[in-house]
């Protein structure tokens, strides 16, 4: 349907499916039909009750239950009465003889997603096909989907659809007591609860917490009426806010109700529970987990709210200014990863640390595009990841002005970024070019005599040294005396960790460069709550070290080696990591390091679709029409220092313009190669990125 906006509300609630108390028969459980969907009848007093009650209260709502998609159940249409028979052969058995019901492999998740997709495509028609009620004013339709289940938060494709999430929790001892008070046929095997049910719950919960953020945890010891009122009120507020924002637009609200506690399909060994819903949160004194929740401050609370720094938690990061900024930011992100992938495959960089500032390089090239025309301009835009049919030069200029202004106004960190023009004393560029460089790219202008190469080199290097606090003082090593303009971009960053390392805990340790090589490093260590995420798709652990509410360093530690990570990673992963980061206590080990890199980017940029800027046919008539010029070299130097107090990074990019001639807790230990990304979340800018192969190499 047109104008559809999906809002996902996740509601994980501890529940267990009811086992049959009747003798075994081919009809293992009696079904019920909700919204035209066959479901297994269960008593749980949690997710099913909450879902049904919300469905009755909220117009245009429907329920999709994960329980209906167990592989163990087969539907027989023998009569008008639906019947089921069980087929335990599809369920795996662990080493203790316990059936593995509480895993995603026991479910037809593909069928469940197909059902959900049908609703997504046209919720109005979906409800009509199920003969469900609709109560909407024309043009003010809000469609609500309630998804309930016990492993909903453990399934990534479904997780990504959620807008609001709730999890009903009760303690271990209450869970065990309630389960023990019930009689099942067949009965639980000896030690089943402690040997399978609870360990599986803990494992599923751990997986959920690694994958999911923005959960409202509900106290399952409170009355069902109070909990329903709380959730209904929260959902209603969401609907009302949407109506204000999207008046006369068809909207879809997803309420996803998930259960992370093991249950049992009726008539099958291994699942069980009572109408109060069993398995809940593990308690610190019983299970050694670090749960800092508090049951005394209301019906719902957001776990780790004060610790999170992603866009949903703790701090709000407004989108940068005008309409053209977002596509420029997206282009910068794509350019960063394209440049990274080009750098890591260069023969000279094999087995070496790679570190650079993609923003510094894109800043220099975007500034250069101000004076580019024709095909040269098109090549620059394409190489930078800008769509010339959607973006004008003016929009790009304004976007960089916004980004640079915001970055230079950061509080709590020492961050400066900008550009400079060094012009030969007889070279006269277009006044409009100089004006735009100063206005949009914060460029300073200097006149030098490039025929006196030693003096020109000294002038440029002193400027870079001042801007990077001495971190980069030899960017330029030689210059052609025929140079007429040197375009320079620089960035300097120094920040103190929000959570510093104690130097007394830094010890010598071993870093595994590869399977055959180890080097000694000074390994910093601290046990605190950090923002972490495990990306199952690429088997990579992500640690986020914050400097302030906006700027952070992300370290990515792949399980299968850097090559597999480098092949798969893209801008979308950064977005996902920020979204799903969760604060958890970890014992973190990070090596101290000091890295300096220098690159000639001429061949790299030519391979990224920008060969024209270096060629005889280059058109920089926007810089000068009197003297035909082209780019002779793009040099980039970057530096990174990481110690117990924080990190210091700097980079500079020089573009040489010449007249054309005939030349052309758990433990997260970074003791093996990893990626590093310094990111500003407010402007969505990657300030620095690279990989550390050997921290001992300078």
C-alpha cells in the first residue's frame, strides 16, 4: 500500500508452551484460530495473553505467532476440525538425550517471514482476508501487527523490522518453582530444567542481548492488568505521535512479542510452563550475570539506557543541516570503504598496518571539484560516491561546510579539520574559486615561490605541523618547481577515553601477527561496561570506545581473519553496529600502538574512477582559464597513537596542481589483527580508519 511506514514494537515475554495432560494420541494438541491462523493452544499468562488483549484493544491489529511454525507439528485437514500430529524426528537431541526445541532450527522461520511479508505489502488487504475488524478514518490508517514468539529476538531478519520491544522477566527460582508445580505427560526427564531448560534460556538470552537494543524490560511479578495497561499506553502514545507526524498517511505499527524462555509444544517432551510464564531473568546471586535492573521503578525499564551512545540511547544526534548533506555523508561513507579496499590490496601495503583519514581525502577531492568542469568533474563526483544527477556542486559545497563547521565545534575532544591553498606568487586563480574554497572548505590562502622548492616545502610542512600539533611535520618531501598550486587538507584529533585504562594494569603480552609470527606488545586492560556487539553475519566482535557522546573508536575483531572481514564489510555494517550496540561488562585488552603511514594516492584514485584528473585532458578551467593545469600527485599521511589516556590521530592530504607537461566481560582481547574506525556519530563521518596488523611496527 502507498505511503506505508512500518514501526516495530518488540515485546519478549517469558512463556512456556503447555504440555498435554491427556494420554498420548495422534492429535497431540488442540488448535485455535486467531486472525485466520492456526495456533497451538497454550496457557502462559504472558505473551499470548498480552498479545490477545492488545489485539482486542487496538483496531486494525492482528497477531502472528511464532509457535505456529514449529517443524514438529504437521497439520491434517481431516475434517472441519483442525488436527495435528507430531513428528519428533525433525527435532535434534543433545548429548543428554534432551530434545532441542528451543532453537531456530526447530522452526520454519522462512514461512513465518513470508506471512509477515504478506502483511507488510498490504496490511489492509491482509486484515480483510482474515475477516478482521478495521476501525479507521479515511486517510488516518494505523495498522498494528503483533508478533509473538519465544525466539523472535534471536532471528536477525525479523529483528531488523522491530520498532518497539518488550521483554517480560521473572527470576530463576520463581521459574523453577512454577514449572515444578505442574504435572506433564510425558514427564520431564530428571534434571531437565537445570540441565536443559535454564541453560538454553541463558544461551538464547545472551544471544538476544548481543543482537538487540532498545528493549523495555517488564517485571513479570506485577499483575497482568498493570502490565497490559503499561504496554497499551506505550503503544498508544507511539500511534498518536505517528498520527501527528504522518497525518493522512497509511502507517503500520509492529508490535513484536518475543519469548526467550524455553517452552514446549503441546504433547512434546522438553517444554513446559504455567499460566504465569516461567523462565525469566537470571539473577546475579544465582548465576553470576551482571544484571543491574531494578524491579522497583515501574512496570518497564530500558536496560543500560545510561550507558548507550548509539542513536537510540543516551544521546540524540541530530541530522546535519540541509537536504544535500545526507547523500554527501552517504557518499563519503562509501568512498571510505572503497579507498580502504584499494589501499589494502596495494602490493606495498601487504603485511603492513593501514591507517588513513577518508574524510581528509574526500575533503581535498571535493574542494578540487569546485574548479573541475566537464568529464573531469563527473569523474571526481563518481569517484567520491556522489550521484551527479541528484547532487549539484553547490549542495556538495554546503554539505562539507556543515560537516566541517560541526566537527570544528566539538566539545570534549580536540578536533580540527580544514584545508589550505598554497599558490605560486604569479598564479592568479578565478576569484570565485578562491571565494568558494574559503567559504565552504574553510581554506586559508598563502602565496609561495615554488621555484624555491626548499623554502616552499618548509612553508607547507610548518603549516601542517602546526595544524596537526606536530604529529605530521614532513608531509611534503619534494616539489616540482613548475608547481603553481598546492591544495592541502588536514585533520587532527585527540581525545581522552570516557573509560580510561589504568597504566598499572598494562602488561607485556603477545600479539599474533599471523599463524607463524608473534610480537611482544604493551597490552592495556580494564574491566568495565563497554558498548559491544557481535556481528554474526561476518563473525566479528565490535568494541566501541567512547571519547564523548559523539566521537568514538570502534575496533572490529574478526574470528576468521581480516581478509574475510575486508571482503564483506561496508558502510551498512557501521550503521548496523551503531544501532545494535549494547553496554555490557567486559574484560577488555587493547594494545598500545603508535602508527604512522604515508601513501601516494595517484594510482589508487585512478583505479577508483578518477584517472582523468591526472591526464592531459583534465579540465580545471574553474580554477584557471589562462593556464591549463592538472593534478600531478595526491599524497596522504596519517598518524595514530593509542595509550591508556586516549588516542591521538592526525592526517593530511596534499594535492599538487601543475601545468601540463609531457610527463604523465566476557573477555575481548585484541591480540590479533583488527580494524579500527574513528567515527563522529553526529555528522555520520568516518574520521579515520585502517587495520592494525602489527602494533609493534611504527
